[in-house]
């Protein structure tokens, strides 16, 4: 036999929690990565620009100190193959300018390797003498710097990130920069190119601190957004669940109203006829059938009570609220149930005491007290103890009535379903008594709760609003 697969209901809150978490994490990672890349690129470009400006300033200062002819630049004389005398520069003056300029290059902070290239790409000076006379190991980048006449900077993450590392003065620890800085004349022609490899330790430390703060801010921002959305959707989900439960309950009560109308129309007249006939027979019968006729009247009254409960729980509650003496209402209800209490052998623990009046309606209060006492009595068919206690709370102007029995009690599953319409554990019960109780108590601003354990009895707590006058 094939079993139909029952699909689970869509859980909006669970799916939103998972999907929103994934989306926020992905967006945070993408934003953090983009911001990280931007921060690193801007920092590297800034460092390269400052290095280029510093080297060009050194070259300009050497031209001034060397008393070169106007219009000449140092870049024209860095290549030792250039004849200085032809341009009006003495050999001693040229050698001194070379030595001072190269000394400044060597003393630049964090330098790993420095090369000076002629426009044809030949190394004319280097911090590593082995490279002098050779060609650049990065010809493509050198050509780009010559063509663009701008500084070209590349970042490397070493060691072993670049073939020039074999000629470094020391081994780099992590990130290092390679910059090609062209020196141009007054006409914009490239005269020589300075290549600098440097490991900016201070810049790297600042970048790392900035990246840590950036990722912390990204994580905290993402967490705040997620938790805010999580709280909002959880709150909305609870409201939707409450509204859905209320809607189901209202639909159930509406159906109950339609059913009760049909039941009342079909049963009230026959029940009245049966009771009248039984009362007439009771007057005529000399005695042998008295007990049976009495049972008929009792059962008819019981069925009539069920019908009244159906009608009362199905229609809107009528009647304005007014101060009601809860103690008097409770004693009247106990008096009405005295035969059943005596027949079941139940001991009642209740002492009349003064208590403030409560906000309710006399008829409806009698109805709810009757339902609670009836349930307690039916839970103890072989006797037990019925305890009734009144606890006033003058500070909050509340009055709590607790009805306790020593009956069979309820399991957690039964307790959870206690206020569900049409749910009952009693044979012949309608499952509307506690629904009616809660509906009446909440109608006047009170509350009802139940605590119970199997084979340990049940406690029903009814909380009412006390009137100001007491």
C-alpha cells in the first residue's frame, strides 16, 4: 500500500535565518575584500609616488649643487657613456654628482635593490655590482615606464616572488614593492630610469592595522544587521503564528456556532418533552420507577447544560462588565454542585473569606466557575480533596482564584491541548468547557493557567481584575 508523502509546512523564520546569514556573510566578504584591495592599492600607489618625488627631488638638488648649465638635468649624465665635456660639464663635477646621487639612493629606507637604467635598458649602476652592464630582468615593465613616462609600481609577495630576489641585499619577509621611476628632460624625453625594490615595513604595519580594523568593522556591521533582521523577523514570525492560531480558533468557534445552532434547534424541544414526560410519570408512578425517572431527568438536564454551553461559547459574549462578589458566586456554585460532591465522597477545603470584588458579569462568572468545579469533580470519581484558595494582590489590583483537585491529572500533551476547541479526554465531553472559561476570563481582562501532573492532580489558576472599591 502506497503512503502519501506529507510535505512539511514552509518555515519562514528558519529559511530567512539561513538565507539572510549566507547573503550577509557573502556581501560582507565581498565588501571587505573590495575595501581591502582598494586600501592596499591606494597605500602602495601613495608610497610609490612619494618615492618617485623624493628621487626626482634628489636629482634636481644635485643639478643645483653641481652648477650645471641651465636646461640640463642629472638624468642626462647618469650614464657614464655620455661625454660630459661635450655638454660643458667637467669630469670631476660629473663623478661627484654621480657619487652623491647614488649614495642618496643607497640610503633610502627599506631598499632591497636599486638599479639605474639607460634608455636602451642597460644597467648603468646598481647596488649589486653584478648587474652593471646587463639588461633588466623586468623588460616589459621597463618598456612600460619608458613609454608612459610615469612611475610603474608592482607589488610582490615574497620570498621567491621575483627573479631579482637573488640580487637583493637581504631576504624580504612578506610584501615588497618594485617601482620604475623615469627621469625626463625639459622636452619630456626619458634620459634614465631608476628601479627601486623596497620592503616598506612601516607601511605594511599600518596596512595590517587598517585591514584588521576594516574586517572587524565589516564583521561587527554584518552581525548588527543580521541580528537586527533576525529579531525583527522572529518578532514578525511570532505575530504571524499568533494571528494564524487566532484565525484557526475563530474559524473553529464559527463552525461551533453553526453546529450549536443546529444542535439547539434539533434537541431543545425533544429534551423539554422528555423531561416533562419524566416529571409527569414521576408524579403518577407509585414508587418502583422513581429512581429510573430521576436518572432520566438528571441526564436530560445534563444534555441541556451541554447545549447551553455550546450556545454561550459560540456567540459573542453579551453583558457589560460590573463589580461581582467572587466569594458569593463561588459559594453559590459550590451549593449547586453539593449533591455531586457528596455522592463522589469529595472533601472540600474552602473557608469563606472577604475578598475584593472583581470585574466580570454575574451570569458568565457562574458559568466559568461551574465549568472549573465540574471538571475537578469529574476528575475524582472515587473521592479526593477539592481545595479552593483566594489570593489578592493589592499592589497590582488582582485577585487569583486557585481550584486544586487530587484527581488523575494531565500529561504534558494533554495540558498543551487543554484550551483547544473540541479537544476532550472525557467520554461524552464536548471539549468546550475550558475554551469557554478562557474566553470569559480574558473578556474581562483576566488570565487563566493550568498546571498539572499525571496522577498528581490539577491546579487551575483564575486571575481577575479587582475593583477599586474593594
